[in-house]
């Protein structure tokens, strides 16, 4: 083959150009190109660089939810994964624009696209809400918040009889005595033969409050525009009987909009604590205000400083103790703090204050431990016990947490005459402590066991049945032995939802809005039935009135009739 120069395509790792075997590789390369070839950016082959950029950009989008599924208990780790992916993606984009050997036209086009999209996306979209696993959901910026388009309930002139009580009542958060269980009610377990029957469904304002129910009337809290409402409904029809509104609004990106606490009904009156610290006592017949107190103003807090200390909003449900109503106070971010305050139920005068710890998102509980009645309060970083008459501190036990990060949100659960179960999310797990008193003020608190791997109840509370505790541990239902903290089983992904115990079963309100019926047995996870009760993020605690299940989230409320059984089978 005389006169023909053989040319083969050989890929030099620096140049990525065809090489003439009869010509030195750099003979046709300028001094400027040789200088450029020594830079780090041109030592990566083009196709390999393209693949790396693509993988990293996919990681930037996908690492966040993947990391959440891998370790959903650690919000700080999840955020760190997202930040790491963003830094990696930005670094590679910068390399592509300024250090790579792609054509100037391509790089300029990509730069223009990034600038335009980077400006348009924030202008077009906002974070509408964030799931329990910190996954954001977007909405167009011109779309108003759902609670703002509802308007008020209008003129309502109905009355409600909340003074009459029945055996089916659920007058406070987590039901009677805040135990989260109705042991005497037995549900039919065959939901194919006896499916839950919807009685009504209606739109409702934003918020994460549950229902308290007395004598066929349900009371909850909701946000409609700039008004925070306490609303009373007829359980049979869903019709509004009365409502009471105050001008205040709580809203955060991660926590959402509206009140969190569940009202308490007692002797015909309704006691409700709003997200911004407004405590109200209302006439249960008409909703008229009897007295109120603004905790922010009393503590000298402005809304911004209160959000620094309690960024997710005040979430406790008032506790009735004799003639007093008890709620957490807390304080500004750096302190000083007041753990609990008791008001006279009749006139709203402060009867006592007790404790020096920042508030959390749990509610106080009345318990008899070591033959003495006491108020248990899960605070920011301690479990404290207080004298009901004076608020004096009886004992305290470390329960680490920060109300601005790895929060405590689950109630303490008394187990027996001398034991208490604690649980929390964010890697905290569960612990059982024993409380004894040697006489006088000689209190002793000793851990029986601690296990950070079980009962990581982020937003929820456990159900106790026999010698076992059932709870949503980072969204997965779990059964744990109370004597030593060993896990019996773990199964069923329900998200950051809620649950309540009914007889020998559990009603699990999934974060998705589904309701599942699960056998409360230590042998295995056994889901007996499921139906779609609501749609959308559902963090609200469900409530039971007889055989009527009341559920709600930040958009809808509904009531379902559940079939009962009386044979004990």
C-alpha cells in the first residue's frame, strides 16, 4: 500500500484525538494546547466526565430520599447527605463550565440554561409542605394555601351539650387518662364482610389537632387564613355547631400550618392551647370565651423568639387536675424556662408554676407512682415529676433532646405503680424507668432498660397491651417486650402516622391517610384490614367514640362507622 498513510483511531488519555502512527503525537498540537492538556480538567476523558456528571446529578436528586429510607431517624444525617450531594453536583457543574474541553457553545448554552432555570424554579414553585421523612412537596407560588381559600364557617347559631357525659366519651388527647387504648371495645376483624362505613367527610382548616368527643360532639382546632379556630362538630352529621376564632397564625416550612394541640373537654367547658401560646377556656354549649391567656405575652416573648425556642409551635393538650388546668410554658431559646403552669379552671388565674426546663411537644400526664399522685412532663431534655397541688419538683430524669432539632414529642406512659415507659424518635429509642420513694422527698429513679433501636416514636405515642408495647418506630409498626426492651417483631410501613388500641387490635392511621387494622399480638405482624380514610399527609391522632372513628388531617375530616363484635372472639 505505497503512498498510503495508515491512520488508526487511538484514544490518547490527554487528547482524545485520532493519532497518526507516522507522526509524533504532539507534532500538530500547539504550545497552548499542550499547556492546557496539563491541567486537571483535561485529563478526564470526555465520555467518562459526562458519565460522572450524570451520575452525580442523579445522586444530587436521589440521595436525599434514599438516605431517608436508609436512616430515617437521623434528620441531621439526612440533611448532611443532601448538602454533600449538592456540593458534589455544584463542583462538577463548575468543572464542566470552566475546566472541561467541551465546546464553548455547549458550555455557554448550559450556563444560560442553569441561570434561567435557577431563577425560574424558585420564582415558580414554593415548598407547600414536607412529609414526616423530610421529603418536600412543591406547589406553584400563585396557588394560595389551602386553608386560606376555605374562609370562615360563617354564622353558626347551634348549641352543643358537652356537660352530659357517656361511657363512650373520649374527652382528651389519647382518650380517657391519656392511655391511648380502649380495652373494652372489640372490633369486627373481617373488614371484607363488615367494611367501615363512611358517615361524612368535609373540608377542614389546616392543623395537626385531633378530636376530643363528649356526648356525640367532637371538638378540634384548625387554621383558616389568619384565624386559629376551636371548632365543635356533630359526630353524626359533621355539621358545625359553633366555633371560636382568635387572630393568630403559626406557619413553618417543615412543620406546616396551624394548631397542633387537641382540646380538652371537662364539665361542659373546652380548654385549648394554640400553636402560638393562646390558652382558651370556652363555654362548651356556645363556644363563647370564658377566659384566655397569652403565654407569649406573659413570658415577654415576641413571635420570633418563641419560634426560636419552639419552632414547631406549642403542641401540648391541656391537662385537668382537680380544679386546675395544667399546660407547659417553656421560654425563649436561651432561657429562663418554666416547665409547667397551672391555672384556676374557673377564672384563669395562675395557681402555680414549676420546673426550669424548656417545653417539648408532648403533653403532661397524671399518674400514680410509688403511691403518690403526680404530674409527669416530658420537657426538652428531662422527664420531670411535679406535685399537683403546688407544682413543686418531686424528681427528674434525663431524657436528652432539643426542641429545635431532635425533639421530644411522645408522652410518658405509666406502666405500673412504679414504672414509666419513655420513647422518642431521632435515634432516641425507648427506656423504662423505675420510680421509688423511701419516704418524704427521698425519690429514686433507676433505669430498668434502655434500647435506642426500638420504639423510635417520632410524632406518635405507644399502645400498651399486657406485657408489650406497640408503636410506630420511624414509620414501621413494632412490638416490644416491656420487661427487657427486646423486639418481638417489626413489620408494615405506615410512615409517620398514629395509632390507638381498641380491644385486642390496633387502629393504625398511616401518614398516607389509610387506616389499617392490625392484631395486637406479640407473635407476628398481622394486618387484618385496610381502607383509604383520607388522602394527603396525615399526622393527626385519630379518636374513637363508641364505634365511630374520627380522622382528619390538614385538609379533610371524616367519620367512619366500624362494626363491633360482642362474642370476645
